[in-house]
C-alpha cells in the first residue's frame, strides 16, 4: 500500500493523539484486496463506519476480554503512525471481511480542512 508507506510520518504538531471528532475523509479505489467493512469502529476516540484495506490477512484478533481489533492501511490526519499500522477496535456484529474486493476504501481518518 504505497499511499501509506509514502505518507508523511507522524508529526506531533499536526497529529492529535486522540480526536473524537475525526471521521473518514479520504478514499481510494483499490482492486483485489482484503478489506473489512465496519460500522461503529473506533480509533483514538473517533467512531466511524467504512471499508478499510487490512494488514496481514483476514484474521481478526479477539482478546480474552472480547475486544476485537484489526490493523489497517489508513492514515491518521494525513500521516502514518510511528510504530506500525493503525489498529481499529471493531464491533464484531457489524464487521464483515471481504476478500478480493474492488472499490473505494478509506485511506485517511481526520478532519476536513476548512
């Protein structure tokens, strides 16, 4: 996912650690990828719906406490995160894994610039 690898790296002045008002703001058409279609997903206090390209296959990690998470190729306020990939917290009842997907996927979560 070149868009993620070539994006600006995390910048503390431009990237809030948490942002409850953040929403999917940019999409890109991809073909032949594995995605998750989510409702009520969460990341850094933001809650949103969308289709996201997943990192490393279709398995969703579920902790002993029942918290479901999946790493995705997605920017946060236009930047890649410093450690790895964003890991969304999922509502399993409202999450669908789709393999070989062709269509628009969310590639950035943030705020629309005015």
